[in-house]
């Protein structure tokens, strides 16, 4: 069953791209209980869980960063102008609470803009523009946010959205992308610790995925994988205008096996191997595609090429302040990842390269 305490800690951790210290510390603490942990030069966490053989070397990557913001400048009146870190649609931002981290501490704020009463008829027809938004951390006459709060360009900002349990085994929080994947990796490592598996498994918490898959590239240099898996969110297409029964991509429909994304066409033999394992073990799954990319987008072209596959779990409202997921899908993905590592031996690894 999903470790709710772990998921609360992971999702509430402060960690936009380039500032992954808090989630990294959680990954180091938890993965260190199962295997040896190191860091690469960008800060990605790499844990080796020895098995019954030195090979194949399996790289399982989940990224630790979340979408967030960065202080661009501070106006003379103390309002913060900001840059997005990762992909944001501006219409999800207005009126949302944020946390600004400065050298003097963490300070709450809210994303503001002109109120609708001040908008012209033409402005009302337009989507909001991030360049025209600002963050208010409580600025007022005679109060300098740069002096009193230490705000300066480059300071990181994250959404404020605490972890909440919902009805029907659902969970709501920020940063499921990809702290949920980090949790899946940790729980699979826990399950495999002390159990035989015919390979060397490397569990990775990568940095800076949301700004270009950067950590996965450097971590692959450390691991030198023979096979790679990325664990990340996948999409939910549920909304009031679409019938849920017609959608594979819905909460409660198990792990998502990616047959295509914008950065990679998966190794088809590895894809079929994972599908067969899911069916053999009665693990609920579905097949899907995503317009976007995962860590495997750079890992699969590492050196002479690495057979790779992305595995997701359905998540509503990604790249927003709050997302919703199903604990049942999370559990199914943990079981599937564990089964893959328990069964991926040298013979299977060699078969993936038989074109």
C-alpha cells in the first residue's frame, strides 16, 4: 500500500529545477536504506542496489524537481516580477499562493494582476500574460522587501498546496510530477532490498528534468545503463466533456505504459516484456502516448544507445498548483516496476538488442 507519510513529505518538499536539495535529502535517506548512494556533479542522486549479478545494469530514473518560478526583479514598490521554471499555462496562476525562498527564509505570497474591474473590454478577451503578473509578499509603504526579506533576482519560488487525502483513495497535492515517481522508485527499492534480482539496479533521482532532462543525461554517465526506465506522471484525459468509460487514461486504470512520447519511441521488445509481466502478474495497466518527454528521452541515446521505456501513472492537472492521483494506480506502478527488476536478466537484456 502507498506510503502516505512518504508521499506527503515528498510532495510538500521545496524543490523547483535547480533547487532540489529537500527532495534529494529524502531520496538519499530512503534509498540509503537499500543500497549505496552517490551524487553526480549536477546533484542527481544515484543508488546502486546489488543483485545476483553485475549485469545487466538497469537505470530507473525519477526526477526530483517540480515546476516553479524564479524572482526576475523587484519593483520600486516591492512587487516581485517572476520567471516560470518549467511549463506553465498562465491561466492557472492568478490568485494562487506561493512560497518565496530567500537567503533570510521562506515568505508567503500571492500571484496577482490587475483586478477584472480595471480591465478594458479588450483586455478581458485576452489570456493573462505572465510578464504582466507579479507576486505580492506583503509589500507596503515604508517596507523594503529586498532589505527586510532579502528578496533578490534568482530566488526560487514554489506553489503552496499541502498534501490532502480525498475520498475514494485519491490524493491531492502539488509536485506529483515527479515526486510521485520518486515515491514509486523508493518503494520499489524497499521491496527489492534483501530479495534476489538478476541484475544491478540503479535508482536515480534526477535534477532539472523540467528544464531539459539535464540530470538524466549526467546520471547516465555515472550509471552506464544497459536498460533504462523512467518513472513519471502520465496524463488523465478525464473532464466533463468526455465519457470516462471511453478513456484508457483515467484514474483507477493502473500503470501507464508509454508507447510514444515527443522525445522517444520505446524499445518495442522492452515494451512487450513489460506488458507481458503486467498481464502475467495481474497488474492493471493501460497503453498511452504523451505530448512531452521523460528522462528516457536523453538516456536512450546515451553512448551507443540504451533500450528504454517510460512508465507513468495517471495524474490530473499536471503543471498546475494542485494535482489529483489514485493510490491504486500508484500501487500498481510500484508492483510493475518491482516485477520488471525481478525478471530482467542478462538473457532478456540481450534479446532487447536483437533487431
